[in-house]
């Protein structure tokens, strides 16, 4: 039960844990994911430009 509530990401609630959902952290978690994805896109673009 602890693993399900505290660790396992649940697809029905946006791939966050039930514990985080109840704590109201979904906006914070999604914002951090978006930031990481944007940084990865920038790094890929830089690597492509350097390879060309």
C-alpha cells in the first residue's frame, strides 16, 4: 500500500503519486517536468548545431 501511494506513478491522475495529488503538488510537479523537457530540447538543439 505504501508503494502504491508514495512511489507508483498513476496514469489516471497525470503520472503523479496519489500522495502528491492529495497534497496538491500536481501543478508544481508538472511545471518541473515542463522545465526539464524544455532544457533537454535546448541541449539537443545545441548538440545538433555543433555537429553540423
